[in-house]
C-alpha cells in the first residue's frame, strides 16, 4: 500500500464519497409513480385486453367469419364456428381464451376488416379463469368499456396496418381503414356522412 | 413515610409518561427510517396510510399486537418468553438517568454514565438467551455473533468515553453537560474528536445496526436471534433495538454535543437563541444521530465477521487507549 492509499483508508475517503452520493439521492426527486393513483402513459402498440370493434355505422361488430385469426393464432386460443344459413355465412360462436393468449397481436394484424383489437387497457385481473374466456358479447363490451376511458376522440390501432409489411400487400379494407370516431366532432361527422349515403341510396 | 410514598407515585407517573413518549418515538422512528431509506433509493417510502403515510406506524403496531403469538414446540419456553423482556427492560432502564433538559430526569445518580453503559450491556443477555432458547441454528448463530460483537465493542465504547470523563471530572450526565459550557465551543466534540469517532463506530455495533448488523443479518441468518419470534414478542425486540438507538444517540449528544445547551459563542452572537427551550436542541441533536444511523444504513454494506473483529480490536481499542493517554497528558500539563 502506498502512503496515499493508507491515508485514504484512515480518513475513510471512500465511505465519505458513498455518504455524499446517498445524500445527493436523498434530496433528489423520487422516481416513483404511485400506481393505483397515477398511471404511466401507455404507448401506441401496447397489446392489452382483447376487444372487438363496434362499428359506429352499424352498431355491430365487423367480423365476417373468415377464420384467419383462428388460423394465425400461435397459441390456438381463438375458436370460431360458422354456419351457412340462407346462403350466408353466419358466425355462430366466437371465443378468445385470454388466459392462453400470448399477446402477439397476429390476429389483429391478420384480420382483413380490422374487427379485432388488443386495446391499451391492461387492468383486467379477475377472480376465475372462466371470466377470461371472451365471447362476442364480452368482446364488444370490452370495446365499449375501453372506449369510455379512451381520452381522445378517435382510435386507431397500430397493428391494423401491420408495420414491416409493404402497404400494397395489405387487403384493400385495411388500406382504407381510418381512425374510428368515438365521440365529439368526429362522430357527428361520421353520422352525417352515413345519413348522406343513406339518402343517396334512398334517392337512387 | 407518606412523603416517600408520594415521591414514589410521582416518579412512577413520570416514568409512565416517559414510557409512552418513548413508545410513540419508536413508532415514528420506524416511519422516519422508512422515509429516509426510501428517498435514498429514490423511492417515496410509505405514502398510502394517512397523508404521506403518517398513520403507517400505527397500522404496523396494530398488526403486530393482533398477530398470532407462535411459540415453536422445541424451544425452551421459560427463557424464550423472558428473553424479549430482558432486552426491553434493559433498553428502557437506561432512560431513567438520561437528562433531556436542565433537571428533566427520573433519577439523577453520580455514576449515570456507568449506569447507562452497564444496563445497555445487560441488554445483550436478551439477545443471547433468545438465540439460545429458540433451538434453531440461525437464531443460535445470531446469538453467538451478538455476544462476540457486544463484548468487543463494549470495550472501545467504554474506553472512548474515558476521555470525556477525564475532561468533565464527573460521571454525572448533567455535570458533563455543564462542564462543556466552560469552553467557547460548548462541546467535547472538538477536543475529543477521536473519541467521538470511536463512540460512533462502537454505537453502531452496540445497537446491531448496519454496517455491523451481523447478529440479525437478514441476507445470511434470515433474522438472526429473533428468527423464531413472531407477533408482539418480535415487536419487543424491535422496540428495544430502536430504544437502544435512541439511548446511544442521547448519550452521544450529552457526552460530545453538549446536550441541551448550545455553544456559548452562538449564544453571544445571537442572544435570542437562549429563549428556545433546551429540549429542542437536545432532540435536534439526537435526531441528527438517528438520521446518521439511517443514512449509513442506506449507504454501507455489512462488514464480514473477521473485519468486524479487526476493526474492534486492532483499530478502535488502540485508538481509544491512545486517546486516553494523550488526553491525560494534555490535562496534566495544562
């Protein structure tokens, strides 16, 4: 040991440095976010609770029963059953088992009509596993619940137009997908547009 | 005879009030600790129960009292029950002679300093007996460590105070405080800075606090000597640890910081400082030491066992002896 090292040890320089450091952090601002009372901002592309978009034009879901989501799901947690009734494909059963879902959002990317969505809502712990199996009504209800708490007037999910894929290869419906109006000016605009459309069709 | 009885009753009432105040102090000392440690780690500490978590210690106390009192089947029942009481009584008794202001004490005895050191040393029996009677390896190791640590550091604690006793020419705590007023700086901290350093280090070891918390090392011995304790019996150990911290801080304040007085230099410069009651200065100084406990807990890791012994016997004891020699020579010459 050199003389300097001995002096450092005798004067406890390193301990004093440490104490200085902790005193600095003691007076600096805490970084805690007090979770249940204040929440962190959710970034676009967050994959949370499953929901089915309620189309503001029709008030129903946009699912056409193409089974793409069930086929693409790596965890195989989506069950779709369909029947041909009066020459039309009708979805008789639609289930997502959220307890088995791995939140890859492939179903959202694959859905040609942008009917499915993984919302930004991450607070949906429940007391039994049955409650995590969402059928169509529950998925629509999830959407309504989510929309009520969504701060903006419109909603658009990043995975409806899958990033990393050439936009020309998206289905036409996906290419034309616009942010969904939820409330306020955007919704009234949409309603007027729908009215005009109806009038036009009625006139012709 | 009646006069004697009245005095006994009055003393008992004062002691009870003192006891209550100390319990409340311990409750909020835990809150203070959690806040300080939290902010050192850039957290907030308790925030939910009451405004800024102010009712947290009360919630903790209620929880401790209502917890099931588990006594393992293999323990030595009598000693297991007595051990926490020994450490609590030892910790409480020291406060009977500690003056918090001019004339504010329960008992004023000539050998106050020795009394405090002796009774504080008795508290070790509680820890050792708890470790022994629990019939558990962790608790036993914790008890052994506490025995070795207490013996080693009580030596340097006692020797460090000898310098103060030489300067004050008294064992009486009130007289020690009054003697410090003769100096312009009003505290033994300046002539006895080596002794103060030794006292602080030994104080941490005596109260089993970080960086010398080997008897209750949570990362190796789970909780050390009180592993098998639960509910209020655990609470009593907790209580006695915080009381010991308060007692040692009070002793450091009285012996080195001039107790409830302020330096005469300051008093001369700003005479209005004399209007502030002495207990305010006393508590400020004591809480500075308690803050020191928490600050160092938030900074330093635990020493190894051989390092603990090395610091105790090879550094602190020779340093304390040297301090006594130098102090005596200077005292003899001047």
